[in-house]
C-alpha cells in the first residue's frame, strides 16, 4: 500500500532533515580531537547521555519490527519487550558507573582500547579481535537500519526502495561525518524525544478515538482471543491464527534473553563512557529506563490497535505504524510522526557508524599501523571509515529482508562476544587476557554457527535464540581459561586493583 506524497508531509520531513544537518555542522567545530570526536570530550550531561543511549539502542526496530511482531501475534511478542526493559535497567545499574570510571582511569576512548589496557595486552590480539568483531556485526546492524529507512520511504512516499536507501544514508553519513559523537548525541536527544512523543501519542489517540481500552480488548478478541494471551503462540504459521502449541519455554527464554544483549552493545556502552561525571549516572538511569519502558509499551499497543483497523492482514506487518500514521492523520501531523520513524532509524545508524569508525581509525589505524598519527589525520581517517562502512551497509541492505531478523542476529553477536568479557572485566579480578580472547571468540562463533550445527539442526534447541548459548558458552570459556592461565593471573589482578583505586 503506497501513499501520495503531500506538501505537508514532505515539508515536515525536509525541516527535520535540515535540523539534523544543522546540528552536524554546529558539532563539526567542536570535534577537534579523537576524544571529542568519539566521546564528546566526556562532557555529555544526563539528558543527552540517557536519551542518546536509548535512542541509539532501539533503532527502527522499535517503531517497525516490534509493532509488526505484536500485530502478527498479539501479546506473546511482548516477551521481548519485557526482556529489553529489564536488560536496560541492569545495564545502567551494573555496567554504567564502573565502565565510566574504569575507562577514564585507563584513558580509553573505545571498547577495544579499554580491553587492551585492562589486560595490558602488548600482543594487540584483543584489540584486533574486538575491532574485527565490531566491524562484522555492525555491518549487519547498520544494514538493518538501512532496510528500515527503505521501507519508510517506500511505504510513506512511494519512493523506490533503492533510491530510499541512498537518501537515508546520505543524510546520516553527512552529520556523523562532520560532527562525530557530539552531533550523534545531540541529534539522538532530539530524535529520542520525537520517538517518545510519537509512540505515546499514536496509540493513546487511536485507542481513545476507538472507544477506550475496553473496546480495544473486545475488538482484538473478536479477531482471536488468544492474541491477548501472552502464553499463546499466535501467528507462528499464519497471521492472527493460533499455533498448534502454546508458546514453549524455549521461546519465552529466547525472547526474554534479549535483555542479556545489553551488556555487550558497543554503541550503548560508549554513551556511559562519555557522560560528564559518574555521579550523574543515577539520574540518567531514571530517564533512560523510564523512556524505554514507556516507548516499549507504546510500540506494543500500536501493534494491537493495528489488528483492529484492517479487515485483512497488511502485506508487510513491519509497516503497520507507517500505515496507521499515513491513513489516520492529516499530512502535517503524519509528516512529524513519520519523521519519528526516521529518527529511530538514524539515531542507531549514526552511533553504529561512529563506533565502527573508531574500531578502524583508533584501534587498528592508530593502535597498530600508525601510532604517531596526528589528531587531525585520525579524525579524517575516521570520517573516511564512516563513509566506507555506510557504503558497504547500503550494498548489503539492497537485498532487503526482515528488520527483526537482522537486528536479532547482530544483537546476539555483540551480546555474546562482548557481554561476558565486559562484565567480568569490571567485576572479577581473576579474568585474564587469554580468557577474554577465548570468551570473545566463543561467543561470536557460537552465534554464527549455532543453528548450523549438525546435532542442533532439526531439534527443539534450534529454536533457542543464539544469544543464550553464545553468552553462557563465552562465560564458561572465560572462567575456565582464566583459572588455568596462572602466568597471567598476577597481571590481571594488578590491573583490576589499579582500576579500583
């Protein structure tokens, strides 16, 4: 279903894009060193940090994939939202303050840089493995954002998918290229507020217009009462149709386990590193967790309302928010609400491009190839990498695909490869360099090969989200290797004590 591009909708979109570019130009003059380009000089306030962390976290997944999943299967899709809400809180509670303090003491501006200094790794193996892991999974993650942008422009404006990819990529690359972390963080603040408003306004407006929550439950139950049962597996074989079995324990674990992924997402973790003071973390946590909880609820109710609006299921469930906005609101309001979708997409892609850039420019180019490179040289190399990664991601995104599937794969990769390593590096003095390397490799490779293993294929365990075995096998590998690695134990404990001073 395509919609005619109206003057009002187009005007709102153009104003939004101009504002994002203006922020990039403003931030360009404030990004003169690598610490400023990648961490904003560690000067971000609580609101910017919180909104940037969560806006860059959720991506187009929040306004497209989650409403689409609830639209297909009802309440059972909300297990993912529950896991994400819990994971968000634990990440702020367990990781944020310790990571902020530790990276400042070790003078680290990237995750690979932190890991190398944390374990005094002169071999550079940790830096190389972690940087390549970041690049691999971010190419997939960024491509999922490009797919989201393509669906937005294609559905809302009828712009061909390939052209839509280029438009979205051009704007995002421009302000990230110019302003780095400062531009990304301040655009994320605005984008996060816009997403928040859209995901509260649309469901509340449509529910009240349709007769209230009681009428919503009645209409959804008319389609299929199991859509309101979080234990029923609806939509697995056919949209709105209950599956032959109730949702399994493996499925529930897989969905809730999305929360485990938070501990290893580089584009979220660097927000903790860039906050002005560690003492600002509690206030930022309150803002961030509140934002996540309310937007997840809003996105879920968008999917439920969508079930009641159309007699027949729409062709692409992941466009349900776009369909609702384009058909229910006047062009000016629709333009603003559709800009919120673009905000969700841009706020994640820009952060991922920046972290990918740091992996190559700071961790590979400076860390290994040109240790004496000037700050100006490094910043321009970083900007070049932003463009390179974006081009590759656009090429990957040309084949399209499910946003949820792409995001879940990249999310699992980061969660399993970095989550256990990061948690133990902050809390366990006995973890060693070799343990960290093994954990990172085991976690990442498990995610890549889990469903392809001969003894897993065709069994119920093939349905288990790759993040779960990846995370726990990595955790096990780190502990076993570290305990056996007696030679490195003293160095590991000395560095841990230094961080604790």
